[in-house]
């Protein structure tokens, strides 16, 4: 006996598969985000990225400069502007934190750099939250 699937069965199966695929994609969106990175002082005021260059030739900023990051940072803030609240920071020479976010372990990171598919929403690593 040769059985044929009715169009209703095919339609329901297709709908289920599409919903399942959409649900999986939605979960992935929560896991990966784009993050913007800036060289700034402890208060979140953007400085020239040379202050966060630990390669030896860029001047290095000592312990008073940080790499700030947030999923909310755009790529067009200027030197002297205060970054919006809600970002996190880590020491510019913290190689482990740089690697966690897919940045080079040493050297200069251009202000406004955006890394795509960073794991976790606003991942914190060894960072501290901005107060305002």
C-alpha cells in the first residue's frame, strides 16, 4: 500500500522545523554580541589610544588608563568625550582580558574598535563597572 502525506501534514512539519530553527537562532543571539572598545581614563573619558599601547613604542599609559568596552558603545566617540555609563573596563596591559575579547594581546587598539561575536552580554572578565 502506497501512502501519501497530506498537504496538512507537510505544512505542519515544515512550520515546526522553521520554528525550531528560529528558536535556536534566538538563543545564539543572546550568547554573542558586538562590543565597542576605547582607551580611556579611570572616569571613562576617552584619551588618545597611544596611552593604551603597551608595545613599548607607543608611550604606555601607566596604571591610570584602561580599555573600556560595552555592547552599547558606538564607533564614533571622540577623544575628550565621556563614555556612556554601563561599560566595563580592564587594564590596558591585561593580556588575558584582551584575549578574552579577541583583541591583540599587546599593542595599540584603535578607539572605536568593534569586535563582533564577543561571548556573553557585556562580558566582565577582570573589569569593574562604571558608576555613572
